C-alpha cells in the first residue's frame, strides 16, 4: 500500500517533481533571454556598422 505524506513537504513525492519542472522552466527562460540579448546585440552592431564605414 502506497501512502502519500502530503502534510510533510520533505516526504511528499510531488515536491522533487515540481522542483525539477521549475528548474527546467528557469533554465529555458534564461537560455531564451540570453539568446535574445545576443540577437539584439548583433542587430545593434549591424545598425552601427554602416555609419562607421
């Protein structure tokens, strides 16, 4: 018989799963924002290039 201890967060089996999901969401969000920052920096450099040449 499986017993879920919902009152104690340390023993709740759903807690590690939720933490893993949140960690994945955070990692994906940070990767997206880094990629967008790099793209924006590239666009900024491309816009500055014709003026300096």
